[in-house]
C-alpha cells in the first residue's frame, strides 16, 4: 500500500526518464533467451506458485475470517476474492463526480485493460479500491490489501541491498521465515532479465543508490520480480512495461497468468489487448464502457 500512496497521490505527470540502452541488441538477445526457455523454468513457476499459495492460506487462517468493513460515506465494502463495483459513483474528496454508477465484476483470471483520457478516473478507481478514497455509495467487493499490488511506471526503490529491492516491503527475516532463498530471487529475476543485465553487475547483498544506478528498463524488471515474489491475487499495472522489450513484456504477462495473478493494466497501447479479456474505458465526462475484447481482431 505504501507504493500506491506514493505514486497515486504524489508522482503526478513527471516525464519518465530511461537511460540509454541498445534496445535492438538487447531485444534480439532476449528473444534468443526466451526461445531457449526450459522445462526447469516452468517447473520452478509451478513450485513457486504452490509455495506462495500455501503461505497465503496460512496467513488467511490467521486473519480471523473478517469479511466486512465500513466506509466513511455510506458505501459498503466487502472483503472477497474478486473485485466488483455495484452502482458506485467515483467522487473525489473535493466532491467532484468522476464516474457515475460504475458496475463491473472481475473474478480471478479475468484481465482488464483500463483506458481513458487524463483525469477521467483511471487512477481514482484504484484509490477507491485501495481505500485511499472513501466509497461514496453502492457496494464494492475487493480482496484484502495484502492480496493486491500496485506497480507504477516509476517503481519505488528502497535504501538497501539488491535483495531488498525485490522483496520490499518484506524484510530478509520475513523472507527467510517463508523459506525463500536468494536462489529463488535469482530465478524470479531471470524470468524478466534473461540477458542477466542485473545479476552480472550486482550481487544480492550489494548496496547502491538504486534510483540512480538502475536504468529505466532495469527498474521495471526488478518491479516485476517483486510482483512475482509477492504473487498477489490481483495486480494493478500502471504503464509499467514501457521501458522493456516486447519479449520481456510478453514474458511478464505469461508469468502472471502462470502464477494466477489477475491484472488491471492502465495503458493506451492497443498491442496489450492480447493479454486481456475486458476493457474498461472512461470517457472523461462521467461515463464509461465495459466491453469484452475481441481477440479475432488482433490476428
């Protein structure tokens, strides 16, 4: 939730800087690496999913079975294993109506692209989901905050080791208690960095000013390794693959599917529709469209 607070409320519309990389060379190298993907990698993902699912089940059992929470302005929030808006108005804290009578349901496994002009309510939708904004009216069903993760275009880097960048906000102690090793982290990193641009330069214990050290593409790769590490039930991807190759981007969406991570992707790039089932488009005037994506048009 710290990332959602930092980037939904503070980052604004600053330009995104990407350090120079030989994209053509890197893309070709990554394409070759992905073509060599082995059965070992697939087996690792199966085992990883099982381990994290077991850990989540233990945490859920300790949670006490709480299902309902109260909102500040009359809407009803219910904790569940899907995201559903039932006749909800998205209203800013200043009282501005952004989206009227929003209704949709997203069960696990149904990926959604969220589009619309600036200021139409895309980020505001996720402020409501994250309970940074109160639910004005209607009903919302959502997972616990620990069961969804926000991944911004400019990922948050912490003071610490390379390991800390991947496991944040967990600590090394929590990582060890979960039975996760540096070798596991390296396997997650390799999924989105097959050319080893990160592991060939830095060790897990190495401490750097990562904001200045990582290129834009490396920051986004580490953010995806972080997503795979936590394996939330739902993830919100906000233009967060803009600095990686097409091969890496495809691998990210493929891995999310294998790990059972349901995605809300904020993007205007039509090519990403191939990884999604529905589109939620805000018109900027309080209206919206919820449509099933026709994948025949992408062929």
